[in-house]
C-alpha cells in the first residue's frame, strides 16, 4: 500500500473540493481523509494501490469544475489511513 499526503493550492475552498475529492477517492477505492487548512489550501491523505493513489492525485490537479487549482504538493506518508475516506475538521 502506498500513502501520500497532498496539499492543493488555489481556489479550492468554498467550491466543494473536499466532497468531490472524497467522491473520487471512494470511486477509485482509496482510503484516507481530506480537510481544509486555515491558510486556504486543502490537505488530504490518499492511500491504496499505487495506481489508485496516482489516479486520485491526478484528479486533484484539476478538481471539480468550480475549483481553480494552482498546484499540488505531494509527499510520501507513513500515516495509517482510516477505513474508508473521511472529511476531517479544518486544521
């Protein structure tokens, strides 16, 4: 299993990004979580088979139609993901 923490920058809050990412992750079969950050970005842990993680990260570079993604930072993670894909409180 591969786990990656991503931070998505741009117009990504107030546009349904977290819910759309949760939907895409569940559709792909990924586990993890997503949350807004106080600095205006969105952070997510995405875990699963490498191709699954790559699929969700690729989607995050575009996001939902109302978003405006400027960049996505990704780092490998050793965090154990929850079962399923959760929306967490803002951090």
